[in-house]
């Protein structure tokens, strides 16, 4: 599903506008507090709070069924919240829904393109619906087809497209008119690595140009690569929020890993590292790898100096932070692709 509405058609006035400002004085593109949504007896969203600064990429991670898509639908005015409130650039998503729709673009998990039209015709249609002249719409369509590697398929009907090609066209359609706020709901699902990388670069360009992006994803590397801040959602609630580094630090310290040139020195390396760092060292005899927890990376040079004084040469040294996979598993208690 793709929904984009031209900002020039906004009908709401400033009466309902109340610019959101974060606790540090940062202007907010999204300010959501206590959002709740029920579907019968199921509480899909159970008090979600989000504060998304203008000009940032905000990642939302969560297992299937955690409430990510429902939250996006409420923020984009596609669903009405049962409780709580949310503002987009200061406009209330319920009282000022028309104004909100004029400021956002939404790319959902399912394509809304017309299978009987060609790729170019689909994009030109979206452009015309957004008020573009035919030449402008055609020019923008050609540009997006090139960006997403679809030039050779420009004149083919979508019924002959592969799933990945359809997904790329749906993403292109959401970018016909560059909105101030773009909701990308698992945008790279089903894409090959090259196309995913192209999409990442497109997102970076959008933000560099002044747009704000809220990105839901189950690809942890995607959130790590793109997001300025990340919210982890589970059972309809935000259970953690912070930068990728902050979330990683919350589940454990970094580790120092050492492999000596002479494998027989591994036990001595473990003793020296443990003595300098002040934490237990773990030796993997098979790989002659020594691992020790680090609370301060500043001690790494001290370890190397101590090893040099003992005449021990190191073949490999690395400092490893906890991964987002570890964060996800620790916080939610399940792998990222497991149903909640």
C-alpha cells in the first residue's frame, strides 16, 4: 500500500496546530503519547509513546504482531486511535487529519500499483493525482525508474513483474512527491541485497534533503545502518528507546578479543588481559582466542603495552560491541522474526 498526498492541498488551518517540541527543545515531526488501538478483544497497541525529531531516521523494531504497522496506520490517519494522542508537525492526527495527510507519505507492506498498467504509466498516474503536470510527472517517473533500476521494464505491464520488481515500483511511487514525513513500513522486505542498498541510499538522500523518515523493519542491520534512534516495540508497547549504541550498551559491555601469533601464548595472554582489565578472561583453546569484557575501551592500549613487555606478539585484536541481534533477543526474549 502506498499513500501520498500533496502538501499543497492541505485544508486545515493553523487553529489546530501546536508545534511539538522534545524535552531537549528539539522540534518533533511526531509526538505520540499513550496511543492505544483495539481489534475486538485484542489490544494491538497498548500505550505507545514516540518522539521523532525533525530531519531524522527513526527506526521501530519489533516481532511480527508487535503493533508496528498499527502504530504507523494511526500516525498516518489510516486508523483512528482508541485512546492517547499524536501530533505530526504539530497537527493532531484526529482533529487535523486532512493537514496530516498533506504532510506524509506511506509505503506499506503490500503494493497498491495497477497490474494492467506499465511501470511508467503507474508512476505518471500517481504524479497526476498529486497535481503534477504531465511533463513533470513523466520526468519524475523516468528519474525514479532509473533510481530503482527499472528502466528496462518501464514499458512492461506489472502483471509480468517479479515480486521484487513490484516492491521497487511501490517504493518509487511513494517518492513521486517528496513529503516532509515518510512512513516506510518494512520497505525492503523481499528485496535483493543490491536493491536494499539502493533503498538505503535513497533514504539517506531524503533525510539529507530535509525529510523525516519513520522506518519499521525486522532487519536489524537496516536499523543499525540507517536509524538515528530506535524504538523496540513488543506486545503493543515501546519497551526500549535510544540510539543503536545506547541500546547495545544497555545489554552488556563491549569485549576485547585477542589472538596471539604463537598459539601457545594464549593462556599467558588471558592472564595478562585479565590482570590489566580487571575482568575474567575467557580462552577458546581451539582458536586460541582470548575474550574479556570491557567497561572502558581506554584500557586497550594498556593491555597491548603489557603484552609487548612480556614479548608476546598479537596477530589479531578487535573490540566488539554487542549486536542489535543480542539487544533484540535480550529485550524481547525472542528472535526478531518470531511471532509474538
